[in-house]
C-alpha cells in the first residue's frame, strides 16, 4: 500500500471506491514552482496561477517528506477558501466548515457531490451529518499530522460546488 492508502502500479493509482471496488485513476505528478522572474508582468502571471487553488490538483502524499504547514502559512491561504475556518483539534490544525441543509436527503446529496470531488482529487475529508440536516466537513492531511496545500485545494473546490439548492436560506 502506498502513501495516502493508494496502490501504485506504473503510472496508474488504485484506490478503494465507495463499495470497496478498486478504482483506477491517473497518478498526479507534483508540479515544481519555478522561481519568479524579476519582471512585474511575469510575477503577476505567477501570482494568478498560484493563487487560484480551485484550479490546482491535489498531489499524492509522500509521507516520508510530508510536513504540516505552520498556522501562519495556513492563515495566508485561508482567504482562498471562503467560509472555512482553521481549528485546532487534538493539537493538530484542520479546516472546518458547517452548513444546514434543507433535509436529511439534501445532506446526503451534498455528501455525494463532495465525495465526487474528493475521489477526483485523491484527498478525502471527514464528513459529519448530525441532527438530520447539520453538515460539517473537517479537512486535514492525516499522514502529515496537520494542514497541507492539498487541504486548501480541496476546500476551495468544495466551496465552488453549485449546491445552493441543497441548503436552507439564512433567516433575515
């Protein structure tokens, strides 16, 4: 078993699907960020590429070299995942967000949308449904013992889901 619970064979990665069946997906190759050029135009383009987390892909966890980010670094990325907050749980940082769905079934539908994104990214959050319509998602990289950029990428993608029809309207 490889890092993050995936089996790797050549260029394919296999993970367990929803019902325990092996699901093949292309292995993701980490992107190395090249030092920015001194020109402002190049710097601005690099900032735009780096800053849109919802367009990035989660990279496979290499647990030997993986370290959690500092709280300061996490706070710098938090603005790119609106609605999420950083919480300390059992001495480790994680991202957390809550919603109130219209019904139990709408909560399950939301979890289905989230699970599709999580499977595509190969990064899986903790999902909680309590009181029939209270949904909470916790995200951290367990193998790192805290937060990594993958967590913010997943949070940004979950935040970008078109799921407003599943949630209760806030009372005014």
